[in-house]
C-alpha cells in the first residue's frame, strides 16, 4: 500500500503535472506549426517570459497591499496571460511577419525564432538577473492530501499543481468549444487545413494569426507560471522544456490541438514512469514470488540524468515510423 | 577584399588594445571556430541542412580526441577495467547488430507490422544489454581507476579520430533523420546534441565527468610557465595552415564534377533526381563530411583550451554562435564562413570586457545621477547582454539581408 | 455590354511568364468556357483573375471596375467566387463547416442560402457532419462549388470542375452549372472536356501557348472543323 502511494505520488501525480505543462505548451506549438507553418523555437522562452510577468505583477500587487484569499501569484496569472499574449503578437509583428510577407522559406523563420529566443533569454536575465525566484515570496504553498485506505503515507498535491491540472482541463474544454463552435475557431482550422483556400474564401488571415498568437502566448504563460509555482522560477526554465514540448506536438499530430494534449500527457507519463524506481514496488511483490523470479529491488528504466532521452526517443520513433503523429496531423 | 581589410583592421585594434599574448589566444580560438563554421557551411550552404546539433558534434569530437591522446591511466589498465570494457563493447556491438537485423527484417519476409514489432523488441533488448553492461563496468572503473584514461596517441591522430567519430555519429543521425523536413531535422539534431552532452557529462568512467580532464596535449610546444606567446603563435600558425588546406580542398571539390552535381541538386532537386542523381546519398555525404569537419575543429579547439569539461559545452557558444558566423558570412560561401567566424568570434570575446565596462559605467553613473543601487549580480547580467546581441544579430541579418542566409544560387540564364 | 473584360493580359508566377497578352470578354449572365491543350495557361488565366498569379500587364475589369490589383481575400466581398482545381475543400472541416466558411464574409442570415445549396446538391445534406476529406471525389467537388455559392456570387470562376470525375458526375456537374447560371450568375469555366463544356457555353476561348487561339460562341467553336480537328478530338 505504501508502495502504491509512492507510485502514485512519484509517478502518476508527477506525470499529471509535467504532462499538463507539456500539453499547454504543445497546444501553442502545434497551432503555430499548423497555421504559421514553422517550428517556434522561441516557445520555451515565451513560457519563461510569461512566468516573469506573473512574478512581476504579483510583486507589484503585493507591494500595493492587495490581499487575496489565495496566493497572489495566482491572481496575477490572468493579467500576465494577457500581457504574454500581447507580447507574442508584438514579437510576430516585428520579427516573423516581415519574413512571411517576403515569402522566405519556412526554415528562415525558424532561424529567426532562434534569434528571438536568444534575445528573450538575454533580455529576461538582463532585467531580472540569473538567480532563482520563489513565486510565493516565501509563503507556504497550500497542500492537499488524500489518504488511501490502509496507507500511512498520503497522496500529496500542492495547490499550484491542482490549479495546473484544473487549468489544463479548462483549456481543453475551452479550446474544443472555441474550435468547433466559434466562427474564428473554425476559421483557424480552415487556415490550418488549407491557407490558400482560406484566402480565396475571404477569411481574414491576419485575424486568425493574431488569435493563434494570443492562444499560444496565454497558454505558454500559464504553463510557465504554474511550473514555476510548482518548483522555482529559474531563467533557464525554458530550454529544457522545448524538446519535450516539440515531441508532444509532433507525436500528437501537427495542427491537432487535442493531439498535442494527448501527446503532452503521453510524454509526461512516459517520463515519470521511465525514471520511477520500480524496485519499491518489486520489494513488496518479492515475498509473493518464488525464489527464482525475484525482481530487482532497485530498478528504473532510465536513470534520472537521462530523463531527456524519453521524449527524445519517442520523438525519433514517431518521426521515423509515423511522421503524421498519432492523430494524423500534417506532414507538409 | 573589403572583408580582408576589415579583418586586418580589427586584428590591429585587438593586438594593440589587448596585447599579443591574449590576442593570439583569441585568434587561435577564432580559427578553430572557422574550421567548425566551414563544416556547418558545407551542410547548410551546399545542402540546405539545418543542423542545430553542432554542440554535440564538437563535444563528441573533442571527447574522442581527448581519450585518444591523453596519457594512459595505469590504474585502469591494472584493474579489471579493460576486461569489463571489452565485454561492454562486445555487448554494444551485439545490441547494434540486433537493431540492424531487425531493421532489415523486411528482407526475410516480415510484413510492416512484424518488422515494427521486431524493431521494438530489438531496441528493448539492446537497451537492456547495454544498461546491464554499463553499471558494473562503470562502478569498477570509477572505484579502481577514476576513469579509463587515454591511449597516448599523437595529437594529430587524435584529431583525425575526432573527425571519424563525429562522422560516424552524424552518419547515424542522418540515416534516421535526414529525410525529414528542415525544422524536424533541427529538432532532432538538438535532441541528439543534448543526449551526447548528457552522456559525456554523466559517463564519469569515460570522461571523468565534472572532474574534467586536463591538461590536454598540444601538437606544438606547450606553453611553459609564463611563456605563452611562442607556443600560442605556433598553434596559430598550425590552425591557419589547417584553415587554408581545408579551404582549398573545399574549393577544389566545389569546382569538381562532384561539386557541380551538388550544386545541381541544391538548385533544382527535382530535376536532379529525375536525372538519376541519388539526392539522398549526396545529402548524406555532405552531412557526414560537414560533421567530420565540425568534430575536427572541435578537437582542435578543446585541445587548445587545455581542458575537457563536458559541462562547458553550451548551446549558445557552440551552436548558435557558429550559426551566426555562417549566416553573417553568407551561406554557401567558404570565404564568407571564415570571415564570419573570425569577425564574430572577436566581437563576441571583446564584447565581454566591453559589456563589463558599460555596466560598470552604468553602475557608477546610475548611482551618481539617479541614486540607483545596482543589483549585486550586475556582472553576470553583463554576460546576458552578449546573448541578447547575438539574438539581435541573427534577427537583423535575416530582416535586412536575408540573402546572406540563403545558400548562393547559381545565376540563372535570363 | 461586357461584364468581365480582360485586355491584353500578361501574367505568370514570379519570373516565369505564362500568358502573353490574352483577351477575353463575357456579358452578364453568360457562361464562358476556356479550353485548350495542357500548358496553354488556362488555369493561370483564372488564377490571375483572382489575384493568385502575378499580373505583369494588361487590364482586368469587372462591371467596369478594375479588379486586377485587388488581393484574393477581398474579391469574395466583391461578389467573385473561385473554385480551384485541386485542394478545393477544407478536409478536416465537416461539409457543413466548409459551407459555413464559404459564408465567412457575410454578415447577414445565410440559412436560406445554405438550404438552397443543399437543395442543389442533395447528397451533401446527409453527409453534412462528415469531414470533407472523407468524401468521394465527386462529393468533394460538390462541397467545393457549394462553398463558393454561399456568398451568392455575381461571378463564379471554376477551374476544371469535372477533372477526375466519372462521366455520370460530369453531366451532373454541368447540369448544376446550368442551374446556377439560370439563377443569374455569370460563370467562367476552364474545362478539359472541351466538347461537353462548349456545348453549354455562350462564349468559348481556346488558348494555346499563353495566347488566344480561337474565340467565338460555343456553337461556333464546336462547328469549326479546324478546332475540332486540332484538339476537340475525343
């Protein structure tokens, strides 16, 4: 029982949390991939930017004496999401749109996004320093505990984790509604399907592009902020997430937001289950097994340092054997 | 010619302001980067391949050369290490063979689903084989001898081996990824680079991990205490010779029938394919040769710095900086790549003291004019300024001179 | 009184010139057919009219108004609808959503129009919730044309509407074209199946090598032995 709780805490809850982060990031990446047709390398730093906006707004709020029943960082989340969305649009206008209008090859825009990511990195660290920050300003985080019958240890989820999962579910539902019920959402799907035909039909592609950046920026901010609330806010939050997020988007099928969510959780759970020490469970099972079939008491599929290998290997396998991804997105 | 003039002017400024000892060091490193840039230029300019895994190839090349040339470690050879290493290599070989056979299983009649299953099983089996073998070997080596030590080969041999290993790794990457579209290739190469770095950082038995390995042997006289100038100048001459030799070789190749074919493919892939040219094989060749150059340059660089530190390989310095060099120099243009490398490296290195100066001034004047207390980590933030500038350079070059980024195209007959 | 007038049009893609001075004129409510051998520039002519190719010279006017410089996404608002030959539906959107997108530029209640389109293409009504990419070629073509009709266009440009369809579908499509035309829509159609197309055409324009080759009414061209010999063949 203890072992089961351990499994749930370390592998399942953790998988849920990191999976949600990946999912929120991957939605943005896949929308940008599908509608703007390039791999947005600056997405990780967009997430970091969002997290810093949250921190800054929370700090301003705290110094103004605003009191909230929940941590002020959470209150700052919504305005920070708007700020990040606006920044995303500004970045697009300044750096990517001119290249699109000049009809360059997509890879050129990818290189531009590398330039943007370096600029963001530099700028963020210039202004905010390279140190680690606590989003809660040293206040304690609320912790929710659940007990399973028969276990002494409890299943633990912190408040930011709960908010994260709740937000991901809301994002899923909201996205579904937006893409299937609203005119702009359908127009986004249309542009993603066939941009030429969308123009012919008279769809305002500028509006669709703006909507894409708003969605991607807002969700990136949420992902970055909540991740920082879960651990700490570090300026290099970004780069480590880029590869798993891309993997999630590609695995789920480019241009398929729900594929991206599925991909995010697939990769998140694969990671946590791969580095989980199954020996803890095996120890419980060994007394039940004959002497010949004793399982090792310490066993992980992948050592923790090589955690990155999991999304990477999944990505390579998908790229080689099924590039359209699980949900059959585009391979253009 | 303007480029040469600029470079000479810059060189004069640098030597005058920083003194010959520091300057020779800067130019040797810049020269190594020129070698690396030539390799990357080959991949991007000749074949349009977006390789963002440059760091990984540099690290792999440097590691190979380090192991090949470092003096041997008697503790290792006297322990059970070599035996275990031998067994491990055998297992590794077997693992690779398993995967290769599973991949070829379609030739013995496996359908696509069966083949996929076979490959999955082979990968799993290979994984188990390798991981089971690593741990006892690593433990034995690390406790008895810290690491396997080197093989004491001459430095040039080490450098050549670096090229070979980088080529092998890139051959493997290419086999898996080269058919992908450009941004997928970019993502895949970044991933490979991260894996390589992580491996080198954690395989203490192979590289001493964070303990680092030094001093690395030099092909020329090593600097004795305080006597840097002669040694560095010799190294500089060596690097210059290497650059010239490789540049001439590349230009010869470019003007040869092989080069003409490569240009035909680059300018009009479909037509070339229709004419029967094996486009994929050519791209593979270019990718591997370019990677060999990158690995080679990486080895030359790291030997010069004298220390092998896996944690010191950073995407920023070792991938993006090289990309700026190639982009600025005009993709596909070898002279441009060399020029870009030298210029950018000098600017990059000089921008460190410049940034510190700027920020010191900021700190002082800020206090005087605005009574502003600068944050205590202002110096580390100065470094970030350089990151910002690199990013800005990339985006500016793309905005203002996108042709600098695009591979040269043959002028079409009007 | 010409509705659509094309004067000495030169056009192409980037550096490549396809049309070298093409003239074309149709009156309001007519059906015009553009035919000719492969590579003659028929599709390019339609694309140029819709702003999807680069116009380097000449004039294009619709009802007296110069439309050569209007970008494609604004032509829908001018009452011109274009159905490309390939990739002419949104594959992951349902049939209904495809038609909805057709009405994107409208601000009024278009449910009556939707009904009429389903009336014109009855098989689509039962497939309204299916993704358009899953339909057969003929049904996809119906979606493509239906999408264009949602703005109740004044002029409809069709690029090879019967390409790749079975003969049965072909005559169905031509029937629909006639029905749409009967409702007052001017139609300009590029067609490979020149014989059947010219039979329903008021005006015919045969292109070769980017230039006008023969021009006349549909009947005239069909009766012309030179035309028949050189390429009406089958």
